């Protein structure tokens, strides 16, 4: 698992061991970042269910202003910290050990332009739906901001949640990437 492009291009990231974390496949990550390449520069990023932090780190490498990495696992949080150091991006990233719901409900007035959600596949539909509803309710996504959700291809996803609407859906084998957008004001 490497950083694909940007200032940390080619750096090999540390990946958590075991079955609790499933890193995004390289081809899927490449396609995902091609699809959102113009939605990264200068934005604040939230990487929920961070795991190794590869999605937020890729965004930082490509010009995101800063990133918050949230995971409920202390070992995953430590790996994210190590990966940020390894990529020389620690000054632009903050790692938080917390449940995603608790973090989202308490993070306002902080706002984000790009949110990644890659929960464990077994619970992805429920966690993505809950997170989308909280993000809409607490209003932490800037106008024109996007949310990128990864799940299994057969998972049902909503077309809209409050002010968030499905912009595009991509399928890569068993993986589905759904991109939600908050309308620009």
C-alpha cells in the first residue's frame, strides 16, 4: 500500500495486521482519486474509520490543507500517526481515537470540504447511513463539499440524506464508491 501521487508519492504505508482493517485496494484508490481530483486542493479532510489513514494521507499528499483521522482503535490511530510521520505530513494531520458518532456530534464548529468513510464492510450500510444523517444534522460539510463512502457493491445506499445528494456511484468489482455532495450555496 503506497501513496499514489503528490508530495509523498511512492512512500510505502504501514498497514494494520489482522482482519479488523481492510485497506482500500490500490486500483480502487487510484480510480477514486481520479474521480475527485478537483475536489481536494486546499480542503480540510475528515477520514472516518481511518484504519491506516491511507485515504486522508493521499488527500494531504495531493494538496489538502489538513486532515483529521478518526478511528475507535488505538492501534489503528498509532499506525496513522506513524504513517503521517513517515510521509512528513504530521504537521497537517490530527489523529483522534473516538467512536465516529461521538466525534461527529462533537466536532462542530469545525467544517470539512472532503469526508472519507470506509467502515468495515459488515456494518458499512448502517454506519454510512448514520454518519450521513449526523453530518447533515450538525452541518459540518461546507457548501460544495463531498463525502466519499466505500462499501460492498450490493449494499443499498440512499439517493439523498437531507442536504446531501448522491453525485455519482462507481463499482469496482465487489467495491462500491458513492460520492455525496452538499449543494453549493
